[in-house]
């Protein structure tokens, strides 16, 4: 098993899902005939999961280092759906399929997708999607990739990781929520933090406390 | 005093804003092509956006007596998707031929990636071929470094500094921009970027040569009246009226007149308002009595 493989199998995930009250019926309903993610059929189910499952009570599910306690039942259901759909997808078409789900997603779908990125097979192949997601100014979508998510610290190139961290400072998103920050903090990011602090001082404005987490000393 | 807002995203503003701007003396705007807050996913989305800048938005502005010009370009935030970027670059030369276009922009760096640099460079070349000035967006993150890279690229491409407007300056970036001979734009925002008081200080320190102010008002928290408010702040600080007029009217007019598509005499002439006009059958009115002047 490669170090990039998800820590739980799809069978385990399905078993955990059906243990949630209200979820079993939906899983049975969609379970047969899941198509590849770039089909209308898949995308409709992915989208509809929100209104069908929003009342399912959240409970701890088998967690791994790639998932955290803030995932909703809808997120879990969508992860399962996506992994099943990708099983149907030829290897060479998997990136495009996930990209279609991301680009075609409304806010909630994008949030689910970004949370689940590290739990997909061969997660590093989707790095362009993770990086592209950081370009949004819609804060919940940005938070879905940047916060409580191992994906950026594990798979982002350094330039993109650094830009994500600086954007978090700009958006007022707390850096304490960026997983793996201490491990990825490099000289360049320290330099960017220092320059930004200097810019704020020159403007007569307060220096954000979070810059301290990037090595800036008052 | 005549006022010009040379960087404002009117597609995201309401007619209340147009009315307030007109009342405050804004006679002309330049609306740069930019992104919409989230990345576009089809080349056609860019095309329809360009068409709206040249069509409905120009009409909407005219209904309030405001002359509307635009810039056309692939912005840096959407320059990292090569498939889309290539398709957009292909359509730009055609759109640069259309009436109302006064520059290539907004171009520049966002994250300072190789892809961004490629499309930044190629659009500078397109501008040179079309003999148009360029409007450059400087990044909000790592701004000083991004601006240094911008100045270096502009030099490398050989486009004339007087045809280059580097925007969103602050205290850290302005000295180098002025030294380079390029024009320096400043976006006056309510809570971030630059404000009126700091702008007054910059004018007092550096003078008015090649200095430009704008509101960069968009779909975020911003104020389409920042040019009139900055003019007022300068007046209250005792800055001479000729200086204020230079920064808030003469400079942007002179810069964009270099396109050959904006006539300084014509732009200073009030536009007659006729709200009975329709654009492709559509009116800006929703039951109001049409204004004419």
C-alpha cells in the first residue's frame, strides 16, 4: 500500500455510512448504477446529496489522518460517491472527471470536494484543482482547502503553499487552522510575511498577529 | 471640477452608483476587464463579458451622462489555466479593434507563476502591436516583489514607460514605479489598500507627475465615490486646485488618450442624457420617468 493511499477502504466507508440513521436508504438508492463523475447522472446525485441528507445526524465516522471531525454526513456521502464513480473511470480520465465536479459545483459541492481531496486514490494527481481552489474569494471554499485539510501541506508546491498562507492572512482566516504550517514554513514565506508586515507599518496600519506564526517578530 | 475614474468595475455596481457618481462630477470611467470573484470555466464566458463591457455597460453609463471606456485582456488571476488562457489570448486581437477599448488590461502577476508571466508578456506584445497602452494589476500579496518583477518585465519587453500604468500602488511600491518612468495608479478603498489621507501624503511627497487615483470599486466592499472624495481630501489639505485637477482629470485623460481612442476635448464635453433610449430593446428604467438633458 503506497503512502498516498487512503487509510480506509470504500467498503469500510460504505459500512460506516449505512450506520448513520437515514443514510442507508440513500446509499441503497444510489448504490447501483453510479456512473463516472463527468456524467449528468453522477453530478445530479452529487448535487442532490445536500438536500437529501442534510437532516442526517452527524456522528464520528472512522477517521484517518486525512479526514477531520468537521466533515458533515453530506461530505462523507459525497466522498463515497466520488470514490465509487472514479472506480468506473479509466485512469487517464480521472483528473478531468474530478475537475468537472469541482468546476461545475456550487459553493457546497466545492466545499465537499475540496475537503475530500486527500482521501481520493492518488491524491497528488489533483493538485491543480487544490491550487485553483485557492484563487476563489468565496471564503467557505477557500477554507475548505486551506483549513483543517492535510492536502496543501502534503501536496502543494512550495510557491502555491506560500501564496495560500498569505491569502489566508489577507482573508482574515486564522493560520492556526492551516495543517502542517510549521513543517512547510520556509525562508521565502518568512520573507513574504516580513515584507507584508513592513507594508502595513508603512501604511500606519496594524500588523496581523498571525504573522508571528510565520516568524515575524515585533 | 471634472473627475475621471480610470479603474472601476461597473458591471458589479448599481444605477444608484452611476447616479451618485454623476452627481459628484464623474464624467468618464475606464472599466478594466477582470475576473468575477471565482474563476471562469469557459472561454465563451470571457467573450460574453468583453461584449458586455463594450455593449450594455457602455449604454448604462451613458444613461447617466458618463462616458464609458474599457480595457480588454486576460487578468492574472485567470492566467494559470493554459487551455483557457490560450483561447482568450486568441480572441483578444479582435476585441482590441472595437470602439471603446483604450488599453490592454488588467494584466500582471497574481501569484507570480511562470504561466502568469507568459501571458503577461504576450499581452504586452499584443499591446505594442496594437499601439495601445497597458494597465497593470500589481498583486495584493507579496506586492513589493511582484511590482519589482513587473517593472523588470516591462523593461524587458521594451514597451515605453509612458504607455504603462502600474496600478494599486502603496508606499512601498511607488518610489520604484515612479523611477521607472511608468504611470502610478492608486486604488482608494474604505478599509484596505490605500486611503484618502495616505494619498494626500503621497501627493505632497511625490508631486502630481504621472500620479493617478481610482476607486477600483467592484463587487467587494468598495466605494465608487472615492475619486471625488480624494479630490475633496486634497482640497481640504490645501493642495492647489490645478494639482487636484491634474491628478483626477488631466493625467488619466492624457494616459488613455495615447490609445488614439479617447479624445481629450470630446471626453470633457458633457454627454447628453436620454433615458428614453433602449439598448437592444432594453431600458435602464423600471417605471421611472425618463430623464433627458
